C-alpha cells in the first residue's frame, strides 16, 4: 500500500502505521489523562455522575434526565465538539441533533447501569507514542499516556469514584507517532460566544486542577 503513495505521504504513513497492543502495567491518574488537552473527560464524568445518581434513586433515563443534561456542559461538548467531529450531518439540523443527543444520553445511562449492576466496563485503550505530534489546537503536550476515543469509558470509571485507572482496566496501544485530541481548545472555542458557559468550564477545570492553557 505505502509504495503507491507519494514520497511525502509515504514517509508520514511509515511514521504512524506501526503500532502494537500491550497490557496496562501501572496505575494512571485520571487528572494526567485530562490535563491539559482532554477537558471532555471532566465534562463527561460530571454528566455520568448524574446518570449514576439517577440509578441510585431507582430512576430511569427519562425526558427529565435528558433535559438536565442539556443544561450542562455535556450538551455543549456533544453538540459543538463531538457532532462536528463524528456526525457533521447533524450540525445544521437542530431536531435531528436533539434526537441524537437523547439517544446518546440513553446509551450513556445504560453504560452506567451495566457498570453498577454487572460490573461491565467498555474497553479502554490508552496511547503511547515514540513521537508526539501537535494536536488540532497547536499544543504539543508530552505525557506518559494519552486518552483516545474511549473517553466515555474513562469518564465512567472516574465518575464511579476511582481517581486512577488500574492496570487491568486498560490496554496500551504503542505507536510510532500520535497526535492527541485537543478537546479543551475545541470546547473553549465553541464557548467563546457564551461567557457564562465559558466561565463555568474554567471553574470546573480549576476545581479539578486540570490545567487548560490558551
């Protein structure tokens, strides 16, 4: 495959294509995964705490829970960050976006139920890279581990009361090069026109000691 690519693209492909999986071997603190690029872990954690509290009260995933979720930063993150990344067709369709959000809330609620009642946890993969590339916001952050697309699962463990991932709860994908997602910059940019929500985000990050440089 790589021989069919132009030299510059082929060089990049050779840098990023090598990877292998390894078992987790040490505890990984949640804050080191969230700071400074992954504010979404904190936002999702707080939303999942609402779901867990609903379960503890014997409640179900109803319209009131979805309504509460829409009043939190979880809605801002999902609609302004996650939708453009994963479902851009919803960006200009408020009705469809609302239905998709309700479905997302139900899925997250069921993840909480599976953890609470059966101890089930979605697969978590952390990334380790020989070469770290700048994220979309331009920040170059070097860390032992990076969160990937499993933020909901990491946030669920955090919401359940753990302050770190245990070795048996994750595997490691070791790569030649990796560009971490800069969800913090994306969320900040999305909230720039909403000062109150932006202040809420900064207060949340400060409370959790999650550095979030501009």
